[in-house]
């Protein structure tokens, strides 16, 4: 798959051009001699996998969330902007395509392409991607558990306590656990006879919203108290809550939880699959409580983070590298957030194992406002046989060691991966 002599030549050219001084603006633009030859997308286990091929034999891979198979034509839409371009000029290609995306789920295609480009750039330079993003400032990165949730036996506080106890015992040794409550957890809300002043809605993700009844509010609080009691002080508890709360309910809820030292409350007002971050309403909640307020997993590009950050509307942002426009974009947003006293905890529950690699390189370079990224759970167990290059085990005591292989440092076991390709994608690895 890799023409080593041509790649070594390209690597030397690339490094020499990087090292060369550029004394005058009039100097011709430096170039490597590598060109993109194809952009492909295969759906594996429901997850769009992006492959960018080059005339040097090196390929880069990216991935989108595991339940977005409908993105395939969106990915291929950008092909015409990539062909014959130098993949190591990541910023130049992003200028061409970044305007043609939108909030979740429509930013995922651009994001997966960006990550695949960095994978190529790292391989061509012979360095891990984190070096190209500025160099690591931590050698192991903290993760949090937002996805390993054993089945519940019911919807009582005791049921949530038992589930949380199992999450605490997970072999990954998570130091921070996120549970779903409120409108983010329709089962919790709908199990009540009269939890809020509207009816359950049918529609795209998280359709319920409205003013909570007193009983509804108290039930959610009791469930949280039960979870927190299980975790004690040693493991943090964050809560994914919405969207769909009113500002006043959000404030009542947050204030009731203040004695519990919750790590954050996520997406109370807007969030997952909403089109407007609504900074003004978040700011009112944030200013009214000592509990850190979090949002942002659906947001595409820095422009759409501007209000939240500049108005200091939340305490923590949670961009997803596979939705926000990629890893360099997320780093830029995190640096800007850091200037405003805002923390970052990247979202990632469905980002897959290529996503794990992208998250680790990114987390290694984020400023000191980094908390943890949400550990992606593979949609199918066979992904562990298909993707090679990750540490084994991947997670040790709630952290992942940063590795030093070039590019993202992961590759496909092609023989194993081919078994999971659809018929129309069978040439994906050729
Ligand atoms: Mg969320």
C-alpha cells in the first residue's frame, strides 16, 4: 500500500521546506510533490469511514459517528475540492470546504476529511499528528465514560444507583462518569406519570421539552443523589441533561445539586441536535449557580462558538472533533476558550476507534483548560480486530498513554476489515 522510496523522498522534501526560512513574502509558495488522487467513503458497522489516497501510496483515514451512515454522499460531495491538492496543506483544503458544512450532523463529513488529512500529513512528515498540532504538553490523556452504561432494571433512584455502581467497576477505571438525566433520558422522564407540562414528542433526537412539574424535578434530583452516593468523592459525576429545560428549571435544578459538587451539567437549554447555542439563556443559568454549565457538542466551526465564549455563557465547552470541523479546529476553539476562563471536555461517545486516535493526538496538545474527552465506544466489538496500532489495553486507570507512531498511528487490518464492507464498497482498500 505504501511506496516507501517515494514517501521517503516526499518526507525529505517536506521537512526541508518546513526548515527553510522564508525571508520575503514574494518567495514562491513551497510545495511537496504529493497529490490527492481519491476520496472514498465506506460504511462499516454504520460508521462512515473516510479514506484519502495519494499518488505517493500513503493514505489517510478519518471516521464519523457510528450512527451516521447517511453521510456517505455528503463526504463524496467534497471530492472535487480535494483531487490534485497537496494533502499536507491541510489549512488550504479546509479553506475550500469549511464553508460547506453546518451544525451536527452536517459538519461530520468535513470533520472526518480534516482528520484524514492530518493522518497523511503526519505520515509524510514522519511524525505523530500531535507534533503538527503544536507538540504534546501531556503524555497521557484523561478520558471520561459517557457510553459504557449497563442496562437499567427500572427507573427508580435505586436502579440508577445500581447502574452507576457497575460503571464505577468498569475495567477502564474511569475517574469521571457522565450519566443521562432529564430530557436527555426520555425513559427517566416518561416513566413518570406527570413529569412535565407537555406530552412526549416523536421526532429526531431529544424531542421533549417544557416546564417540569415539582414531582418531575424532584424525581430527577433523587436519581442524581443516588448516583452521587455510589461514586463518592473519588469519581466525578457529570450529567447530560437536555436540551429542553426552561431557564428557571435549569437554575432550580443546578442550585439543588450544588452540595453534591457535580462536575458539570450538559446541554440544559440547547445542545444535541439544536441549531442555535443560545448564549444569552445559557449565560443566565451559568451566572445563577456554582455548578459548572457545559454545552457545545453539536456546534460546527469557531464562528458558531464565538457567542458562547465571548459572552462567557458556559463554564465548559464540549466540541466533538468529528462534528466541529476537525482536530485543528477544536484546538483553536479550546485556545480561545482558555483565554476566557472556559474549560474543554470534548464530546466523542460514537467517534469510533479512529476517533480515539484523533482524540488522543488532540488531547495531548490542548491547553490546561482540558478536562477529559468522552471515550468512544466501538459500535461493534470487531472494531478491535480491524483497527491496529492502539495501546493494549487502550485505557489504563482512566487515562490513555499518548503514542509516538507517525500520522494518527493507527491502520486497518485490511483482511479483517474487508469482511465488514458492503458490496458497493468492496474496492475501498484497493
Ligand atoms: Mg451530550
